[in-house]
């Protein structure tokens, strides 16, 4: 599903260069549920932004769902992203002036899906995350955990090949965190490949595989024999 070979990412600011990813190679198969872990500044978000085609890299090769996505233009990236990737952010990134339903419809507006089908699919995705009774609300009228569930509904509404998330529970309390991890586990059990960043070991216990970053390199990569199922 995801094949990275020797990915290098260098940030250039002023006269300074910082190599955030040092030849990262990583293979993630269809159906896996992977946590990317590591201390602050180790390159987790840089990795996730590259995986999500939100940022470019300096060298290496990225194959996503059989397609070589190395060096795509911004337009091409946006197209692949809309088709293949659902992305969930720590800060939810919902549109404040739109209703919950309109937020979830948005990726399909970009995808040119007819209005009736958009509505049906958005309602189904919202039902999937348990928010059928909040469709007319706006983001500032619901809780943080509910906002993240809206963001997950928006991320899955185009049936992406991979669901990606950068610290999706970073702004949530522990009870709400478990609700979010339960949804990820359910989606994974239904076949969705999930890759998420977390720096919290108590969140990573719910995933199947942990890839640990340190100073822009993969330090450890292990399968969790005792994944906790919610
Ligand atoms: P993490 O998500 O693990 O905390 P990041 O991927 O955000 O780590 O950052 C990795 C390194 O790259 C850090 O040293 C960080 O300061 C640097 N970095 C991240 N984003 C940028 C940027 N846009 N410009 C310059 N340096 C950056
Ligand atoms: Mg980060």
C-alpha cells in the first residue's frame, strides 16, 4: 500500500539546512494499523506530511497503492490525495462557518460528486462515527471529540485507500481518546489501512505495529503481539 525508499527531507530556512528525514525506507501493507512514534522533533509530522502528499521530499521514491507519486505537481498531488488518502489533523481543521454535514461533503465537492449522492454519502459517514444527530450543528457547537469524529467522517467519505492522522488525539482527554481509537480500530477491522502519529505510548497500545523515529531515522519497527482491542 505504501512503499517508501530512501526518503530524504531537508528544510532550508535562511542559510540553515536541517535534514529532517535521513533516507527513510518503510513498507506498509494493505490492512495494517501502524503508529509512528518518537520524541518531539524526530520527524514524525514531516513523515506524515510526505505520506499524505501535503509536502514534497528531496530524494527517494514513494509508491502509493501501486502508483509512483514521486515528484508530482501540486495539482497531481491534490488529485491523488482526494482519491487515495483521508487525512486527520490534531487540530481538526473543520470549516467554522459550514455545518457538520457541509464539512463532510466538502471532499466530494472537490471530487465533482452530484449533490444528492454527496448528501447520502456524508450522512452515511456521519452515522458511521455516531454523529447523525449533529448534522445541522456548526463546529463551535460540538465538543472536541465530536469535532474529531466529524474530521474522521470527512476523511473516510471518499473511501480512501489509506487513513492517515497526525496526533489525532493530541487535543483530547483520555476518555475521548479511547472513542477515537475505537473508531480507528473498527475502520481497520473493516479493511482500511491506518497510519497515525502519536507520541503517547498509552495510545499506541491500540495499534498493530509501532515504527519509532529518532533524529530523522527509524530506530525501531515492531509488531504488537498484545494489541489492545477496544
Ligand atoms: P515531530 O512531528 O516528530 O515533532 P517534525 O517532523 O515536526 O517532528 O520536525 C522534525 C524536525 O524538522 C525538527 O527539528 C523541526 O524543528 C524541523 N522542522 C519541521 N518543520 C519545519 C519547517 N517547516 N521548516 C524548518 N524546519 C522544520
Ligand atoms: Mg509533530
